[in-house]
């Protein structure tokens, strides 16, 4: 062991490794000999500990925790001595000085142990190991028992800082690849079971007796998790297991069902996981195994899940307090809901009434509202007509500025739906085609009002006429009131929403970009990756000049904020200096790398210059960089700046000095694990230097989460000093299953040839982007005293230091109050 390695431990854990290892091997050999020669009485277990290891033995299992590996947990089959389960705590983290962040599995090998205690408890012994890294304190308690042939494992993970942390997979059990089927108890029973080769997460979500069968080992491993572990505040939010298949092992992970925005917040907050494990002869479920599993669960008090959902279901069965009934009668009821509150088929009807459909917005803004049809079965909507809106002074708002779309429900099956959430989420915004059968109890008509830049401020009134039939015909006229505030949002938003397009076909790229622009997004322009680059570029000349014209169209007609240099991607988080870069398959230190890179980049700049947009180029070369990549980032940035100082370099990585100094735009991970005082200072300094820091959204705007979590992204970014996001990706795996891939579907495949379909999350993102413009205008245009009052008003939604207010009603009220402020305070609605 090196001196550096040895010095990680307090003095009481320093030892002479050679001598002690020999002693340990001898003790282990003697112990194992006794195990097989004398035989153990069922349930009897022993614990042998030296400085080098702790050996825990039962009749059927062995657990050998070695000091050289930080006493990381492993669970072995005693007969074969084969390790069958190890574990990790996974998260993205940072080192002590925030000089480096990492994107790696944090196995227990990386959690130095600074204290070990062996304690006697009723009926057994416990080994308590105290570990710590820069962000968490980890207590592991391993128990062995005289009266039951099982081992218990308990993890307690404590936050060390008062700040928002990333979500933590806690822990992940790594299971041998030889596990080829899983049996699990069904909902609410300890007698009914199902067996599958690879059960999905939703099927395991409420299982607390899990059998992992291995035909090659002729063994079955039992895992009995306590799914009712509370958070530190006493909230019983529950755990959910999920089984997965990695390249070299199987994973059995356990995650708290918390809302992602309210995970670890304060120093001392903790998560708890505990389970019992046992090993049985045989590779298929037997009645004897079932009986033993029930005994073990009863022995340790691990009961079926009793938790209730909190936060993540956003009271899904209840409408918001701003909702209201608009019309009753003729087998049909119409009601209104705000756009940031998701409506499900099961959502209850509002108890109050509204006089009209009401929308507030600024000039050059689009704002949405939900009109919900609650009707008899077999109802068909025959026609929907919107009248022009008038302010009573010969000023009108054309009906063409009101778009109506049907919100189609998508079916999901996952951990959350298995806990009682609706399996149906309204997400797909379909063109309105009438007549149309109403298929769901609550059918949403998504109404979007777009206000022209030249519209006169004031209140405009009109109506929507609807006709339908079921057992009889009916019609209704719903009054509409649109309040146009006396200020105008900019053509190009102040917040940058950049989404990657991966699966959109080349012939649909333009229509997809136009749709993205409608929702205030900038996207990838050039089609394809490395293979496409080799087709369209040779010896300093491009053959796809039509795509450069498309880039010009995006900048001049679609208000794109920038164009990324095509096919210029170097490497992602697992790139190391001894690997070839993705861009041109060369080692970064090879003689040809710099010359070929300069040649290609020069050709790109020349081609962009010919179409007149060379000053709007961004080089997105590196993704999720870590410290070994910083030198490469610096080298490629230098090349870009020498070819054209106007090129802005975008790097995905945490706000480390090694990233910020070589990037014009740093796209950090989710604004949580790295969010500390030093990160704040760095972001402030970068902003003063004209640089930007964004957030990286990697499939995090889920259709299962409240729409509020989508809309408030920009509010949180405002409070953190972040000015944009990069979204990976908006069209991934279109041919896949919605439950598996819907997370990344911001665009859906076409229902009409060549025209992709937007998701409702895209519309809600647009509303959040417009909210950000409200904040920018307020800070720029209001007096210091007025702005201080606004800051007080938005703190619950935007503060980076406190738990955010995730109530959609609060956001709507704050936005409306801010709009009234701006309309009143900006002289004649004029602003820079």
C-alpha cells in the first residue's frame, strides 16, 4: 500500500500490510475449514475482525470486508465462495476544493472508512462502519444473528452541506450476471408471486420479497428491503426497487420516491436504506423459500409498503384553486385549468365556477390555458369556432391568433404509476381535426393565444362556440377575455433553450426547426454525426451547401441564437487522453490532429461567411468533461479562437476553473450537486467576463412529473445566475416505447407527412422562457426600489438557497403580478 493510500486512515487503522495480510489469510483459512468440517447450526453466525479485514460467516453466506477496499460490502455464496452481491452509492459529485467534478460511480471503494465499531445487540452482533467523502457521511451497519440465517445491511447517508444535492441512487446492488430470473411478491400479499427473467421497475415497485435465481450457481438469493424507510423529517415517502441488466452485471437499485426538487437540502438531512439477505439451495422458487422469506421479514419488521406519495403526484386527483366550471348541460361540462397543472382522466371536477376563459399576456408572447371537456361516453365534438376578439374601441385580436390543439394522453408504466399515479399523462399536442370522438373522461383542448407585437394594450373579449352530439345534440358559447399588457417581449428571448435533434430525418429538419422556433428553442441544424461528416466534406470543401443555407434561414427567420459548427464533436465523459477524438479519429497529440482540425474549421468559417452568419458560430466539442480532459479542452479552444475570435466555445461540465476559463458557455450538470458558495462566485465572475453558465437537462423533464417542474426551470435558473439550458435530446428513439423513451420526446413523429408534433412540455417550456424575459425586463427597466420589491416577490420561486415553491398557482399569481407591474411602470410600454 502506498503512503498516500495508507494516510487516508487514522493512525489506529495503519498497519503493516504484508504481515497482517498473511495473518488474515491464515485466520480466514482456519475459519473456512471449521465452516465446512464442523458444520454450522442453522442461524448461527460469526464475526472475525482484524485490521486487514472483517469476516462475517453464516452457514450459507460469507461477507469478507477488506481494509484495502475501504471495507466495501460484498455478499458471497459460502459453498462456492463466489461474490454474488456488492453495492455502490451512485451520484455526480465534487472534490474538496471544487476544483474538479466527476461523473463516475462512487463505489464503496471510494468512501474511506475512518471508524469501525463492533457491538453486541439482542440476538446478534453488528459491525458499524463510518465513511466520509467530501459531500456525504455514510454509516453502514451490517448485522448477523443467532436465530436466523440472514444478514442485515443498513445504509444511512447524511448531507454535510446546506445546499441542494443531486438525486442519489441509493444504493445500487450489483448482482452477478448469472442471475437469470427474478421472483417477487405481488401487491399487498406475501403468498402471491410472479417470476420473470427481467421484471420492469413498475412491477417491482411495491415488492418487498425479491428472489434472485441463478441456474449456474444452483442458488437463490433473497433480498428483503424495508420499503418504509422515512426521510429525516419523518416524511414516509417510501422506497422502490428496480432491476436492470448492465453489460457485466445485474443491478438491483433502490430509490426514494421523492420529488427531485426537495431531496437533500440541509446539513444533516439523510436517506436510509436497509434490507435483509439470505441464500437458499436451488434455482427456482419453492414453498420453503417463501416461508423462510416471510419469517425473515417478520423477524426484522420489514413490512409491505405503507407509504403515501407526497409532492411527486402534485395532488393529481385535484384541480387547482384557479380552475373553474365554464358551462354545464346537455351531457357535457366544460371547465378551465391553468397550463402548468397537469390534467389526468381521473382529475376531479372543480367546485367553483368561472365567468369566462381568461388569458393575460404581453405583446409578442404566447400563453396557454386548458379547456377541459367532461362528457358522456360516445360524445363527438362536431365543431369549434372562435370569434374575433374586440376591445370595444375598434381594435381587434384576430381569431387566427388563437390556436386550438387536442392534448392526447400517453400511457406510462413505471415506478410512479405503480405507486398510484395515473398511468395516463396528457403530453401530445395534436392538430385539431373535427369531428372528433372524445375518448377520455377529461379531454383537454389546449388553447394558445399569441399576441402580435403591434397589438394595442387593453382587454379583448370574444367567444368560442362548440357543438357536439352524444345521445342528443348540444352546444355552448364560452366567453373569452384576453388582457394584453402594455409591454413587448423581445424577438429573441434572453434565455437560451438549445435542444439536440438526433432522430429527426434530414427531410424533416426544416419543419422541426420551425416548430422549435415557435416554442422559442434553438436546435441542431446539420443532420447526422461523424459518418455524415465524412460524406459531405473533403479537402477543405463542403458538398452540402444547402444545409448552410438552412442555417442562415434559422438565424434570420427563426430567431435562432446561434449555429453550432457541424460534426465538430471531440469527446464525451469517458474520453481519456489515450483515446482517439470522435471528430477525426486521431489522437489529440498526433501530428495530424491540429492541422486537420484547423483545415476543417477554416473551411467551416469560410462557408458560413459566404452565407453571412460567421459571427454566430458556437463550437460544441466536449461533453461532461472531467479533469483528465481539461488540457484537451484548452487545446481545442485555442485552435478555435485562432481561426476565428468570434467563435463561442460551449463545453458541458461543472463550473470548475479548468472549464470556465476555456469556455464561453459552460453547460453544467443539474443545478444541485455542484451548487455551493464557490460555484456561485465562479458563475458571477464568468458573467462579469461576458461568459454564460447553463444547466444540462439530460432527460429530466419527465411526462410523469408535474408540469410545474418544467415551467419553473427558468425561474430557478434566474436565481442561480444561469442563462440557458442544453437539452439532450428532443427526439430520441421515436420508434421506441413511450414508457421507456417518452422522457426525451419533446417532438413526436408526424401524424401528417413531414410535420412533427409538439409535446405539451415544449409549450410549458416556452411559457417559462417568456417568464424569464419578464424578469430581465423588470431588472433592466424598473427603478432600484421597484426591483427590490419584485425580488422579494419572486424569491419563493427563484431563490437558489431555499426549498423552491412548486405550487403552480403561486407561479401564476406571481407572473400576473409581475406583468401588472411591468405594464404599469414601463412608460407607454417602451423598453430597450
